[in-house]
């Protein structure tokens, strides 16, 4: 997965952290959790606030 795979990242995060409310996750933790996903393979420097926000929003939609 790459940073642009927001929906796939959101689903993987939901599976990896089922007891976490994505609304309460800060961007530092979110970035670290994404990079820790076994399927994730992208340059850490390509991540920005907009990407993290998109992933967080997709994760919230998956929760609902």
C-alpha cells in the first residue's frame, strides 16, 4: 500500500486497531501506525497532513 491508498489504509487500520476511535487519533500516531502496517510500502517523506486527514476521514467513514 502507498500513501494514496487511503481507503485500503483505513480498512487496514480498522483491522489493526479495532478498539480505537479514529476521531481521537493524532496525526503523529496515525502516521506511525500506517508505517507499521505490514502491507505498507512507501516513502515516509511523501506523507503530509492532507494525506493523513484523508486516511482519518476514510477510517471514520468505515467506522460508521
